[in-house]
C-alpha cells in the first residue's frame, strides 16, 4: 500500500509523507478487531477504538506531516 499511497499523493501534488504515515497507522490498527470474541462484540469493543484513532491520528498527521 505504501507505493500506491506515495504515487497517489505525488499525482495529486501533495507530499507523500503524510499519506505514507496514514498507511502505517492503518496497518498498525490490528488491535481494532477483537480476537477471541464474537463478531457481535466488535461494535462494543472495536468501534470506540476506531473513533479514537481517527480523532487522534488525522489531526496529528496533518500537524506533524503537512500535505503541502
């Protein structure tokens, strides 16, 4: 996914660092899928973590690695 994200960013005229870090954060979010639980437990366990990651990582990406 990294080369695709870098190519996509370059084609849009953006710096690829933020896109590459977004891919790295997304790849590191394997804890969002609860292992050993029923599928119906996912909304209770994984959904709050997903929202937390979105709320923290998107502003952090834009602050630390600006796209322009």
